[in-house]
């Protein structure tokens, strides 16, 4: 299996200067080949890569860069072009690839060679060709027997440098079970971030303090003279506020998704079009803050890692249909209880949707409804868990 492990680097001032120098040179090379792409018809990725040795004869600075990483810059340009064409073929309105400003090109990649993770006098260091040895903060160990396939060095807007290790392990992902013992359906929302069929409702993460600090920092930035030293200093403060908010949200999502992937044999979720939902007229800020797309992507790869069935289902009418009899009942958003006029089944609105999601997930893989399906007229007792509990314990279970 392949994983990405992210670690913080502790470069010296000299290394920071070298890293920035290399990063900006790679950016200039990217812009150079983008210019050629727009001017020369019929050129290919391999034709452009073959231009690199001759370019070093008139562009002396390129001799300071590692050759394989230099080739990766051209590959990156054509990968971006391919993604742009795919989006256009899918009916999306797209423009042209744009030149990268100095603040927009933040990473470069060593692939297969040119790097080595070493341990020097008890201090892990990352040796990068043409740059040197940079201390690494190894907050977690790399699995035994894993092969380091590539390293991406990235500078965050805060000014911090990180290394993303692409590793490959010898073990294959575990087989998904044929017999399902523990299954769960999850309905995601805003007030209750996740409501599952086991009766657990996890509240959304409270990020109000982080948003307030970010807004204050942005107001302070607006008062600075654009381009001044104080403006650039305040820009880094704003970047740190953004990073704090992002890190707290991702920590919560990692722990919640890891719990469901580890504890269950099958996880059924809604196959949400999150990008389309962001175009709705109201409440887009809360939908963006919920980061449902990020949560579902995390859940998917962690289910693959743990050998858990991950089943996305069509979310249409999961709230309206009765989980007991299937009769549709229209209800406005402010009505938070489901009460079926046909069967008399009553439940929390989100709990009813979670049962429908689980039933569709089991049907999708050819399994029947679970024995623990809701009984007629039963009102499930939900356990409401705060997001802070998930952050502190890594689990919403009591």
C-alpha cells in the first residue's frame, strides 16, 4: 500500500534561503515551459523534457537544481494541462493555465532518487541533493519495511517548511469481510455533524474562537500599507490563523473518520456533490466549514486501509422516506423529527436518514437489512456527543 506521511522540517537560515532559491527557480522553469506550450504547436511532454540539458548551457542557474526534480516540473505542467482538459470534457467552464507568481508555486518533488532519510547522532535528517541535510521533526515512525518512493518539499504560507514522504509498504490492504457483523449508516449535517444508526450524534466542531481571531487579523491586515514590511508581517499572522483553523478541523475529521473505519465492517454514507451544494443561495459558509468532502475522502481511504466496506449511496430522499415502511413525507428543514403518517414510526430526522442510507448501502452490495433495523413506532434514544470529546479521545463512543 502507498501512504503519505507529512513531517515538519527545521531548516537553518542558510537552508531556508537555499530552499526558497530552488523553489523560485523551479517556478521560473514552469513558467518558461508554459510559455513554450502556448507558442509551439504539437510539442509533447517528452519533447520538452529533452530540452532541459541544452537549456543549462544558456541558463546557468539550472545547474544548481537536481535534474530529476527539474524534469518533474515539466511533468507537473502537463499533469495540470491534462486535468484542465478532463474538466472541460466533463462540461465545466475552464480557462487557460496561468503563470505562477512567487507566492503560488510552493513545492517541488524528488522522485525515486536525490533524497535520503538519515539518522545523525540521534537526530533524523533529510538529505536533499543540491540542498543539504535538513533536520526533520519525526512525530511518528515510518512503518518497518516501508520504502521511501518520493519526497515533496513544501513551504506553507506561514513560512514553515514540510516534507511529505510518499512511502510504499509490502503488505496489501486486508480483505474486506464477506460476513458483516458491525455495519453503520452515517448522515452528515451541520448542527449534528454525523448521526449514525447506532444512535450516536456527534455535534459539529466549534470554531467560533478561531474565526474571531482570523477576522481580527484580517482587519489588521487591511489597515496596513500594501507591500510594506508591516503588511508582509501581518500576512504571516493571517496565514497562521488560517492554519490554526484548518489544523483543528482536520484533526477532528481524522479522528472521526478513523473511528468509523476501524470499528465497523461496512460504512454507508451519502454520495454528496459538495461542490454543487456550495452554489446554493444560503448557508454556504456553514457548508464550507463542515468540510463534508474532506471527511468522506478521509473515510474512503481509511476504510480501504482497514479492510472496511465503504459504500457511497444516492442521497436523494433519504430524509423524506420512512426507514420503516418507505413512505415519503415532505418536511421543511426546521422540522427535526420524523413522524410517518402511514406506519406511525417516529425518530429523529437525521437518525431516520441514517437508517435509509444504511439500507441502501446494504442493498448496493447485495445484503439485506440488518437485524437491528428500527422497530415500528420506536423512538431511538440518541447519544449526543460533543466534537471536543472526539478530539480528546479519538472516538465518539462512550
